C-alpha cells in the first residue's frame, strides 16, 4: 500500500475518493463499536483493515493510471506547442526522420515479401527442393531426368510425396484468335502435395500420367479471361496445340505454382511427354535433364536426414547408370523457400544493412538538432527547475517531444515507402521472385512503428544525458553564456560519424553504378539495335519435323518480303535471354567415356542467323541453305569454344559428336566449318561461355524464335509480323514480341534495381550529412558571435574568420573520410558478388567518393563561414 499512500500524500486523489474512504472508515468504526470495542480501538482497527479493502485498491489503481495519462497528455500538449513554435526545426526533423524511416520501411517491405513471408501453401516449412549435384567443373545444382525422378519417387522413404514439374508452352485455339499460354507439365500428385484443392472440379489422378491421357487444370485468371468464368467448364474439352484436352479443375484465385512464375495459366500431367511414335519419349531419356522437383517431408524428418537419404539413392543410380549419372552421384536438398530466394537473399540483406546506415545517419542528425535545441532552451529548463520541476520531469518532456517527432516522421515515412514501392518495383521487372507481392502491409507498418520508437529512443539519449548533467542554475547567473564545450564535442562527433557512414554508402553506390555501366556498355559480341524478336507456338501434333521445317522456311520467306526488313533468321536459345541448353560431346581425336566427355552450350540456328545479329565470322564459313538433312553434318563454334577445346590449333575441320542426338541411335560426327565471335548469352555472365551451333534443318526440334533486322523501329513491325504469320496459319499464335534491346534491359534489371536503391540511399545519406554539418557549423557560429566580433575588432580580416570556420569543417570532414575509408574497403568486399567487371577495391571510384563527400561538405560549410565573416563586431559586442 506504500504506492497508494504516496498518492494520498501528494494530494493526487480526487474529492469523491476521499469521501468514499472517510465513509468506509466511519461505517467500519461504528460496526466495531457495536461489537463492544471502544471508539479509539475501533477507529484504529478500521484503519488497519484499510489495506485489505479491494475496492479502494482498485480505485487507487484507477487514480494512478489517471495521473499517468494526465501527465502524458500534459507533456504531449506542451510538446506540440513547442514544436509548433519552432516550425523550421520541426520541418527539418520530420523530413530527416521521414527519409530514414521511409527508406527502411520500403526495403523491409521487399525483404518481407521475398525472404520472410512463408510460401503460400499449408505447412510451408516441410516443403523442400530436391536437385541433382553436377560435379563437372564447379559443383552446382542441376535438374533431374524423368527416369531418375521415377526412381527417386519409388525408393524414397523420407517424403510424404515427391513431385516433378517443368515449364512448357501451349497454344489455345478454337475460340477466336489463338492464344499462347505458359503452363506446367507436372506429376499427378502436385496439388495434394501442396495441400491446395481446386475451386472447381478436382486435381489429377495417378492414371492420368499415362500415354494418351490429356487432362488440364486451369488457373483462375485463365478461366475468367478465356472462358468468362463459366461454372460448367469442368469436363469440357478445350483445344491445346490442336489436341483436345479435358478440363478437370479450376484452381482458386491467387494460386501460383511455381512461385517464381506468376504467369502460369494451366497445368497438365507428364503424359504430355510420353509419346507413342517411334522416337524415344522424353520420359525414357535418363540423360535429358529438364525437371525441377519439390517434396514434402514426413513428420519428424529433418532436411539433413532427407539429404543423406537422397544422396544414397543418387549414388546407387550413378553406379547402375554410369554413362548418364556418373556426374550426378549426389543431391542438394534444401527448403523450397531457400532455393527460391537463394540468389536474392544476400543482396537484399546487404541493401537492408545499407538502408540501416541511412537510419543511423538520420538519428545522428536528429541528435544534433535536439542537442542544439536543448542548448538553446537551457534558460527555460533552469527557470522550470527553479520553480520546482524535477530533472526527471524535464527529461520526460524531452522524450515526449522526441516521441511526437518520431510519430509524425513515421507517418510521413510510411507514405513515402508506399510511393517508393510503387516507383521501384517496375524497375526490377520479373527478375526477382515474389517481388510483385511486395506491399506495405500490417507487418511492414508494425516494423515502421517499431523503427519510430527505436529511433526516438536513440536520438533522444544525447540531449537527455546532456540535460541530466547540466548545472541548471548556471544559465540564470548574470553574464552566463552556458557551458557548451562538451555539447560541441558531442555534436562534432556525430557529424564525423555521419560523414563516415555516408562515405561507406557512397563508395558502395559508386561500385554498383560502375558495375551497371559496364554491363550496359560492354561489347556484347552482337548488334541488338534494330532487331525484333518473337516466338511462335507451332503444335508438333499438326506439324511433325518435316512440316515444321517447311513452316519455318515459308515464314522466313514471307517475313523477308516485308517493307523495312533487311534480314531474317531463326535460332534457339536466343542471345541475351539467359536461356541455355548444355549438351556433352566427344572429340574425334580425343575419345573418352560418355560420362567424362566435355560439355558446352548448344544452339540451333538457320542461315543468316549470324549476319542478322551482327555476330562476326572469324574463320571458315557460315551456314547456308545447302546445310539440310541430306548434307554432311556440320556445326559452327564460337571463339570461346575454339580457345577452350583447341588451344593453339585451327578449330575448322575438327570433328565432334554431340552427346544427345534427340533421336534413336547414335549421334553422327559433325565437322566444324566456321568460328564466330562470342555473343553474350546471359547478360550477367562475366566470361563468354563455349557454345556450338547446329543447322536447324539438320536437327529440327521446333520452330525456333525469330530475329529480324529492320531499317525502321522494330516495334513498328509487330502488326506486319502478326499478319505474316496469320497468312500461313491462323491457328498459330506468336508471343514475346519485343526488340532485342529490351532483352538486354530485362537481363540487367536486377543489378539496375540494386544500383538504384543503393545510389538513392547514398544520395539521402549525403544530403543528411550535408544538413548535419551545416547545422553544427551554423550553431557554432551563432554561439561564437561575441568571440568572432572580438577577433574582428582586434584586427582579424574577414578572410581569416572565414578560413577559421572552414578549417573547423575540414577537420571534421578529414576525420570522417579517414574512418570512412576503412568502412569503404569493407563495403567493397561485401559487394563482391554483386559486381560485374569492377574491382571491389577500385582506387579511382574510392577517390571519386572521397572527393564528392569533401566538395559537398565544403559547400555546406561555405554559408556558415560567409555568415561568420560578415559579423559586425560592434553589433556583436552590443548584443552581448
């Protein structure tokens, strides 16, 4: 009851409660008198019983809470009045906090969407990715073949279910214009593994994996867009690739699989890959690795245990099938979310750390502002102390003002984060998985509020400690100018910290900018300007191999007649797309076992391919129309291939045997007839990969993507291209129509996104640092007005005064730059994996960053120095 007595002693209880206590004591006293006690003993007993009265305890707590709320509201009203009086200070503080909190909130929203948010399926922690471990060269994850997957599924003892899938394209026809669709070929138990049931109909049945089965599950968006949300769509037949497929289900709105591909429109079973003609079906080719695999762990099974079990199965398969599996005798098993975000996790965490530095700079700036404001209010605090206010009460008032500023800055920062997310997300395109799900949701807002509370605590510590240690009676003494030396040292230290952190961010941004410019302006090995690319979905059921070649020839001939077209060709995979097909091969003069054969990327191209893309011919000849199925098998290699496999030799004339013929029987030997330049296949690759090209007519697979060199802007040719394709077959859709320069822009979207973010953070940090330095110098000049006036009166020139202020600024800058250099070297090491063609310790870029910080700091110091030089000594001494 001591706390309640303290309330009583301070007179903080309301009149009604006092009356209630008095009435209770009187009633209890009278009751004890009636029991035979004297009035004096009864009154004493009633008072002793007072501590056990529940009602009074509850009312006492109510009063305590009321007192606390009333004190807070009083502090809040006073804080708002003070901030309203100092509009300039409030605006600067809110802007500083909005920049710091807004930038952190925006980046956290991205991190939350990509890394922290679980996969959108029940029990997502039990979903794991299973990949083969290719030991050729540097060990790396690779895909599975169908036979290996079937064996994994058969012998697995650690997964409830294990599912395979791969990307595929479909042409939907029979209802107006043909439509190209992205889809997935999956094993039958996909939806049961994900524990997601279709909104209409059902999922797949195990028997629907067999040859001849054609069933499909539609996405909710496709159901709405192409079938008007018809509730009777289940069991209806639709035409895909000229073949009838039965719709067995429609997935719920918002369902996405794979998570990395948001434009998947349908799912069908692996029966699509089981062919009934004379060729070997894909499901029987152990060397054809195209499958991704996802599994659900059994309860109690760890990822490590599953990994060990799958390694055992992989090792057994490698012994049983050495020609195909010798190099994949182990696996990678890891959480699906980790696999999905593996390439983006580290860069995002680096960006989150970088934006954290911006927040620290903002806090340092705020601490400087509040220190200066506290010094200016020393006389006010002294008067309040003189009339009875405790030091704790005034510290609490400072904390309340800091909390109000943080709350306003938090609100402004949240609005800024929403705007930043809307502006930045389109810059990354589809290069970062799950980025499209980024939103400033309740979790992000909670993070923003937590930041506001944390920052208010951080930047209010310095002024609160300053107030707690200040002799409050000093400012009331006659002639006192306050003790500012310690505060000046603290403010100067905060500015040095800002300069240090700002230089770290600026040097990192300089590295990313130089890296991005290298990607943008390096030699691509081809000429992408005025080149239009597009793909065609030609159904193999209606166009077997010979007819596909005929279709391709007719299309190329038709496109060459279009006005504005200078050359046309086809090829797959196209440069700059990041798509690759890797096939092993044997060299005639160096025989080796199948599993020890070297491997390289492969492409299938038509004549004029290299001329259309501007890839130079270095040796030999290009492909011609005579290189068809009846001609001797030939191929062309790039310079990287020739230098890697035939160093110091002439590559032209050498004979190779590709490791996969894609047909029954042994692949033929092919003679190298030419060597071409290195065309960049993946925009982010640092070194050209070896690649060999095979004439499309000698090994037709499907109609390849088309490249057209035009004399007019490529985008202007789209309608003419669509008409040309329709003139040959109206049921064949085209898609991905875009200039080749756009492929480069898409390929470097991720480093561009990272570069823009870090450059923005560096700009904000530099701005806050300049403001902080200016504020310290301006405050120093205002406090030293009398000293400067005396100096000028004693003969100091204005140039000397100006130099004195600039020297003070440059000392701070020099200290910050020296400390920042160490941080910049560390930052370069952290950014190594995000750089392309740029050394992480580039002295030129570091010098540019140092010069930028120094020059901007000098500009920030110029105005206070000029103001100091213009002080009138007589006016300064008169005011003093």
